[in-house]
């Protein structure tokens, strides 16, 4: 048995009622650059935890969400300017945005923070960017950050976000 799951095989692996594995490993950048973004089988349990404890509950409340970035092999992480130590490279993180243009990112952040377990929650290029969320069974510290256009991270509280962005779509 191969120790990695290919994009083709991932299409048949359902992680929850609304998510399949291929959504987490498909990457336009990987396809353009010829990078094999197959995921190690040992990371499957991590993604299942992320989906069942974070993504499916978000989907149940807000409707369809788009995964803009899921698992990244080290080569892909470097190719997009990230790091090989990102939670994405360990199958622990996902970047999402709502399909529904009426759903505010601040609402998703608030819901995750108040109702779900997470390791790290980042509003990236907030309020018009996306939400990065990482979850790891037994290591959910609930670290909340904002990332700006110059790639600076700022630790924030939910009150900081809601006070500044609650009226911004």
C-alpha cells in the first residue's frame, strides 16, 4: 500500500457529509508547477479531526464554504512563499472563505472562537481575505491573530475584531 494518497484516490475519500479529501490537496499552484501534493496517509486522521470538529460545524451553520488551501507538501509550501513548518504541511490547517457573499468573515471567526476547538485562528488580510484555522487533537490553544497585507501577525481578542469589523462585509 502506498504511504501517500494521490489526488485521484482522494476524490473517493469522504471525510464528512459535505467534504471529501481531494478538496484539501487540490492546488492550482501544484498543478501549474508539476508538484505532487499527495498527502501522507498518516495525516488523514488529522484532517478528519479538523473536518469533524471545525469545518462541518461551520458548514452546518453558514452553508457552503470554499477551501482555498488545505494540505501543502513542503515543496508546495515553499513554492507559495510559506514555510515547511506551517500547520498546513502537517495536515492540521485549512484556509476557507464562504460561498455566500452575504456571510461576513467576522461572523465565521466569532462562531469558531465561541463554539469550536482550534489551535490557531487567523483572519488573513482581514476583513476581505479569508479565515485560516488549525486544529490538533489535544493541542487546541485558541490563539487568535490577524494578518495584514505586509505579512505581519498581531495577536488579538475577539472583541478587537468585532469592534473593528462587525459592520464590514
